[in-house]
C-alpha cells in the first residue's frame, strides 16, 4: 500500500509541559512515510531537552529565535518534501491512527483537503466537546465567511499550499483561517472531503492563545475581511468593518491574493456570513450589545434566502427589542 508522505510541523515555544505528548502522538503512530519537523522559537524551559530524546524519529528540528508562530511554520515549510501537510501545535496532539486515516484519504488524487473532528481537551482532561470538520458548502460566500478552519484536523496537499503562498507572516492568530480563504479563492470547494472520525485533540489551557488572546483573534478576523472589502472596492463594508475594529490595535497586513478572480457578489456574501457568525457567537455568550453592532453591519441581501429569514426573524426583531 503506497501511502503518501505526510509532513507535520510543530511550532513550539516554552511548552515543555505538553510537547512530549505532541511528539509521541506523531511519531508513535509508526506511519511509514512521515516527515516530522519541529521549529522551536528558542525555548528557555525543558523543551529542547525533550526534543533531543526523540531526534532519531524527528526529520529536522531547530531551536532559535523567530518572529512568532507563522514564521515558525514557514521555516518548517521550507524543509517539507511531503505530499500532505499540516501543523500541530506543541500543546495539541494527534489522535491514534489518524495519520493512517489521512494517508488513505489522500491516496485519492481528487482530494486536496481532508478534514475530520478534533476533541476539545481542557488542560489535560478530554471533554465530550468536538469541533469540526472544516466544511465546504455549495455557497462559496458561506464557506469562506461562516466556516472556520478547524486547523489541527484539516490536512492539505502541500503543492496547493505552495501555490497560494504558504502562511501569511503578517498574521499571528488567524493565519489558518486566512490560508483556508486563500485556498478557496484559488481552488474552490469541490476537492474538500470530510470525515466524522477524530483526527486531532485541541487543548485549552490557561496559557493557550485561544484562551488568553480572544481580542487579538477578533482583530485578525476583522482585518482579513476588511482587506477583502478594500481590495474589491466594497467601500460600505470597509467602513462598517473599520468601526468594529477594537480600539488601539494595528498591524501591517497584506493578503497575497490568488490568481483566480472572484466576483464582488461572492466577496460581499463572505463578509456578510463572517458577520453573521459573529452575531451567533455574541448571542451565544449573551453579549447582546456587540451582537447588535455586528448585525447592523450586515446587508441581508448578501445572505442566502434561508439566512435572510433567520436574519430578520431570529435576530433583527429580538436584538433590537432588547
């Protein structure tokens, strides 16, 4: 059975209390065609000591200062030679036998993206909560705007990532979402396949970025769609997104846009669905003033018919009656 070479990168910095579990989850599967790369940002804890225990199973590793997670992943990508690619952070870990599931899936040359479930781990305790897979809908705008990339359990053909320009070093929090959007802009949704099997475990803990830096994630997400609005000359959405930006935050940012051309209607739909997802999030967390701000930025004409009804009946009446 000719299984494709899978390249896994682990970007790391001072996660010595978790990284051994990450490493073992990759090399312990004994996948026969594995390329495992660890890019450490010069950790000052016991990370390097742990990495050295497994150097015979690690294809390449380095510990040196970098410019953050995106830079570390791109350094790893320079070393990758596989057919299939993903990164697994040093506080997350793969599910047993997941590499074989992924390898078998990519034996089908018609698949570019394969995504499954990720289990949520609360510190060191598995929960019954799952996230994923990264889905592709017939509606391009909904896929790009509403669907988040469930990164640890979503694997891509490496040549497609090369073609869209690797990871954007200007982003440090939502680079996976931007990569997903750029993939969709270049290749569309036809070669995205899902499974209901668990492929990875995503850890929430007191030091994880997902827990401590929610405002930065919010800003990065807004920045991505603001840039699209600006590039496609959607001045109304550009102004509305600027008003939603958290105060005092700024970042040099440019999206490397793919060659394929998108219609303005598709981009407007993506922005509307991005904002609708924000409304869902803020309502779920009972942050009604912020949900109302996000809702006001949506032009309901940019949603599909079913979501227009949801916009008016579920949200518009209830939020503006509060």
